[in-house]
């Protein structure tokens, strides 16, 4: 018998960004500007921005939403689309976004 359950309803997203040279502070500022509104979205459980302890140019959002629909609605928001299409190309060297289901142990 297993001692865990995978939560297939809630969705966790880890979005990592590597800032272009000299652009880390501008990247962090751009990402911080998304936090307050996102935390007010129905379905947002967690929306936390982090700076790497090992590499000053790496930042990551750890996000949690009640379900895929809430996450998809978040991703479709004008501010998020603007970030990915207009802001990110100026500030980000590379990025990786991955979606997970939490293991409840």
C-alpha cells in the first residue's frame, strides 16, 4: 500500500527565467508587477517569485492553482500574454515552464 496520493486536480507550475546580462533587476521588477493581480485571481493558491541562491540571473515563479482551468485562464490574461510576447524577449536569455501535480504524502 502506498503512502501517498497524487493530487490530479490542483496544478503546480514552475516557471524559470534566466535574465540577459545586466537585466536581472528589470526582469524581477517586471515579474513583481504581475504578483498582486494574480494573487487576486479566483483559483490562485500560490504565486511566489524567487531568485536563485546560486545564480543571480535566475528567477523562478512557483505557482499553484485549484485546477487546469484556473491556470489556463491565468495564462490567457492580457498581462501574462504581454509579458511573454513583449517584455520577456527584451529581458530573458532562456526560460523553462513546467507543470506538475503535487504528491500528497
